[in-house]
C-alpha cells in the first residue's frame, strides 16, 4: 500500500486474475527493458527480486518467462527452478552491489 500512497494510483488487487496477469505483464516488460539497457550473458531477470505472495521465491510467471527465454528447460523440476531463481538473485546482487561510499 505504500507505493499506492506515494503515487496516488490504486494498489493491485491480487485476488483478481486480471490484476495478477497485469503485474506479470509489467514484470515481463521490466525484464525485457533491463536486458536492452544492461545486456548480460546469460541474461538476468530483474523480476527475480519479486517474491510470489506467500512464498520465498518467484511465482509461476517468472519460471514460465525463463522457459520462454530458454533460460530454463521446459521439463525443469522444482529443484531446478529454485536453483535457477537463487542464481538469478545472487547474480543481480553481484551486479548491483555498491562499492565504498564516496565522500
């Protein structure tokens, strides 16, 4: 709700399928745009930093996009998915970690 207060826009209602789909679409666009701005090989999915409601990892849309981008095999097991997600998060932290503060 903090973001809704700050922007003046209403919050997403994740009880509604269309609102969940809209968030998934937005996250997919973010992944595409980030890859255009800061290409990496293998590609990083910035949306890995978004946890699925009530879970400790990404949601099914994240893994589906990873499969569509051929970053994850279609037959990936739950362990494969979790390992892929953890690696994405680690690499994102490495990419964005800050160095010493400049005075």
